[in-house]
């Protein structure tokens, strides 16, 4: 496919600190590219440069002629007063002014229905939760039929249902996508290419076709080859140094070419050593107390209610050393409430919670309320003096800070001036100082970059006490949890194998609740409707069209992915077959949309 956007030798620095240098890559039509990298690598800055909103210090950025591009920043820029319906209507009207008003209104109703807005469609945008505002911002970017979407952390503020919706939506979209995300499960499902921005790579980035799992394999191969290459270059450099020492200066004039080659070799050696030295990760290890005993926390018949609604009931649970409990659930299902019951900071509405005597609990707060934003980083990491006691070791605060990727120059910065990811690392450092019998973590992954997530994952798996973890990071949860508890928010608590099984179960639960909430069908009458509204058979057809449209768009996306394969493009017969198949899939989508509009118009009279 054609290149829609390219950058050559881009460089950008802040306060003499280089974010990236000599960065070059292209974005091909039909790709869904995940842009990843450690915090501070300049991903958001790069995205703004790609969008044409920021100028690089050097290098070039080029966009193919006629490409319509939409950029969605991390923080939405939605006006607070208009409703979701009004915002989408205005976006379509601005992008496609010639579109018939009736068709435009039907399109808006359809996308709001597919996104699950229901009654929220007519609420002022400012009254929506962060997750629904994020959905609306994504919809506004999608409805203008852009050729290229640039999305900066679109999964932020989305609950699991929202992330599932986004994965399906991007898979069904015909747009080329570049998306920044730290959600590894999302990267695996939604992306067809991964680019990691990191100065440890020659050229400043590493690109891999395929999902996140394929990227990990190819990156591991690259890093291993880099180390082997350094060993070879080191050996060559030693031989050249010995040769240079043996040759007197008078004879060196005859060996200018070898001397020049040796200098280039030393430069290569220095570059390899520097890049390999950049592979730094946070050094995270929780201090387990080593407490023994089979039952540290026991819940018997526990229930939680909110506003007259039962969130869960009859819950029995035992936490013992070595158990790692992952908690999933629909939005508002009581996940944080359950953590408070386990921690003993709140009492259940029914049932009993029993704690072992003198139980020491380390609690990571989702709201991060325990951080005083006015504290200097030095005092947040080391409350008194200049040394920190971790386990049986005493460490200087500068060395302790370095373990969490903080420099000595940051020690006097106020915590409130640190990034969200840096503040999360401060909280984790605080937890590490506390010998704990039990770890409770409520959304600890917010704002953490992938390298820190990987180290956190290892630390949780090595902790010998029980762990209770609430997270929307499915990749982390599936690799850490030994038991997964899913709350449906309607009284049920389910033991599931992993996040994927919960996704299937949650979809069935949501569908059943939608059926129960639907108004009862009128008593049987003539099949024909005298005037307006839908017949019973048409209503059943209309209710099932949303799922059919999603399936048809997913099938179309699969064919579009084939067309993005260079091997298909190089084979005229295969290309012709794929184009024919795409036209057929597109016709199915068009027919379903037309039928949806027809029935929607009839339903509204």
C-alpha cells in the first residue's frame, strides 16, 4: 500500500535533553501501527509532529497529497455544553457539508447506538464520565471519515468494556491508524505493526510487522544480536589496539587505510556500548514479611450494596500466602469496594471479614491520595535523613531514587510536578519500604510505561505473600493472577480462567440485561403495522442488526489487512481476487447500513 505519512531524520530535544534523533519511518495505508516506548522517549511529541502541530528541531515530515488526517490528543477537547449527538452532528456537517441532513442524522444515531450511548447521547458532554467522554472524542475523530487517525493513549479512562469497543471499532474502520498505548493486550489485538521509539536502537526506533507478541520475539532477537555484535566488535577492537601499539609512528604512514578503519571500528564499538547501556529498567521488589499461615484474610457471605442495588452477595474468599487474586468487573460493579472490605477500611453490608492478628497490609490507592504534592521527591522517597532501609539493607536516597529511574537532579522537585508515571513509581517505592503480609493494588498500572509494567509484573509474581490486584491491564492480570474473580455488578461474582473468558461472559450478561430492560412486546396482533413502528419480526431484525454490522465490518477489515500484505500486492491474481472480495464485503456492510437506516426511520415514524 502507498505511504500516507513519512518522517526522515527527525530530531527533537527539550532543555538540551534529546528525546529522539535521526528518526525515520513511514506509515503505509491500511496499517494500524502501535507506537510504544519508555516514558520520556517523546512519543506524544512525535505524534504532534506527525500531526503538523509541532516543529522538529531537524528532519522532515511529509504527508501524501489529499490525505485527511485527524489527531486525538490524550486529553479530550470536547465542549462541555453540547450533547454527544450535537457534537457528532456538527463534526459530520463540517467534514461532509453536502451530505443530506436526514442521512447525517441517521448516521449519528447509528454510531451512537453502536457505541452504546443510549440515554447518554443527549446529555451535555461535560456531565459524562471520563470513559464516556473518551468514547465520544474517539467517535468524533472517526465520523469524519479520515484517511489517517493519530490517537494518543485512547485507552486512558476507558473501562474494559470501552477498550473492547475500541478494539472492535478500530478493526472495522477503513482508516489507517497510528496509536500510542501502553496496553499490551490492546496492542496485540488492535495493531498490525509495532514501532518502539528508543535511543538504544540504531535510527532511534525498532519496527516489527504483526502484533505485540511478534514484536517481543523480534525485539529479543535484535537485542541478542546487538550483544553478540558488541562481543565481535570488542574482540576486533582489541586486536586493532595491539596492532597500533606494535607499529612505530614512522611506519604508520603506510597503514593509513587500516588506521582509518580502526577509528571507524572504535566509533562503532562506542555506539554499541552506549546503546546497550541504555537498556535500563526500574528495580522493583516488594518486601514480603515471610509470614506463614493458611488464612490471612477470610470473607464469608460478604455482600455490597449501593443505592439500593446489590453489587455482589454471598461472596466467600480466602487469601493465603502465594495466592494472587485478580479482580475484574463491569464499570461500577464494586471492585474498589471489595478491596476496601479486604483491607478492613470499610464494612460489608452483609457477611463477615476476618483478618489474621497484626496483619500488615500495603495498599496502592487508585486515587493516589497518599502523595503530598508539595513534598520534594527526596522526602517522598526517604521521609527522614539521607538513607532508606529496605528489608535488611540501608541505601542512600540517591541510589534508591536511581532504582526507580529518577536522576539525582530530580530529588528536589516537588512530587506534584512529576509526571503521572513518575508519581506512580513514587507510590510503588513507598510500598516497597513497608514489609507487608498482604499487597492490595487498585489500578497500579495507570501512567506506567511498558518497561516499568514488565518489572512490576515480575515483582508481583515473586512476592511470597498474597496479592489482590484490580487492573484493566489484561496482559498483566493474565500473567500475574493465580485466581480471577469477576464482578458483574448485579449480584454475581464469577471465577473465570482469564480476562478473555470474562470478556465472553460479560458480553452474554450485558445482552441478557438489555433484553430484560427492553419494553415488553405488545400482545400478538396482525403482523402488519397500521401506520408507524415496526412489526415484531422487524423489531427482532432491527435488534440484531448492530451485531451483524460489527461482524460485517470485521470481515471487511480482514480483507483490507490482506491487501496491506506486500506479497498480495506483488501477485496480480491474488490482488484481483482480494479486491473483488473487498468489494463484496463492502456491499454487505452497505446493505446492512441501508437496512438499519430504513428500519430506524420506520421505528421513529
